């Protein structure tokens, strides 16, 4: 399933995150849970939610909001490549290995898309994994301000936001982006 283009720049990052989480069947409670849901080859797997994992996943989700890359496997490969080029050392070995693995997998399966994401990332722009801007401060920005901070075009980087296979059926009642 896919949705319109990246979230509009006039929304706050908090509104964009709420929309992103709802579209994907995620919620903020997972950020604080002892174990978080993940999947490996489509098989659900619980992951210990360490402090570094929590830090990484919260900012990873904000990268999705800013770029517009989807949560399907190709979108995760794109965002992983985008993040890898900017650096991800602060998120620990587990998250770093996922980012690196998805980037390599994406290069093999969707080389054009992943190379575009690598190119769009640039290496001189800020990264929420490495910059210590307080998370709560970023939530108060508009998506346009976040994109400007990250050196992303005002309209985002991706086309349609493709969702993972377990995302709720948007056509049957899941929330859409809030009006400005």
C-alpha cells in the first residue's frame, strides 16, 4: 500500500510523527517498552529496547517523517542508505548492523533507488543520530524546518510513502495527515 507524497512541510514534526506511526500501526509506547517489535524476513521478532536502540529508533522515525521514505523493505533500504552516508555511530552495534545490512541488501535488490538515496543524503548535513538536538525541541519544529535543518528539499525526498505489509488498511479508517 502507498500513500501520497511525503508529509506536508507545514505540519509540526509531532503531527508528522503521529501520522507516520498511525499509518504504520506503530505507537509511541513502543519507544519506552522493554521489548519492541521487529521482523526478520517477515517473521515477527521481539528486540530488547536498550537506551541506544530507543535513541536510534526514535530518531530513525523522524528521518522517515523528514525524507518521506516508506516502511516497505525498499523504503527501509533507502532510509538506511541515507542514514549510513551521514553516520550512525551513536546508535550502537545492533541498530548500526541493521542500517548497514539494509543498505547492502538494497544496493543488491534496488540499486537505483538506494544509490539515489545515498546521493540525496550528502555527507556534510546534520544527522539526528549524531546531533544532540533535544528530541522534544525537534518535535516542536515544522516538518519544513526539520527538512531545512537536515538539508532536505522542502517537499521531501521520496515519492509515494509505501508501507510495510502489516500496516493498517488506510482505506478503512486509519488516520490521515492532520489538516494544517
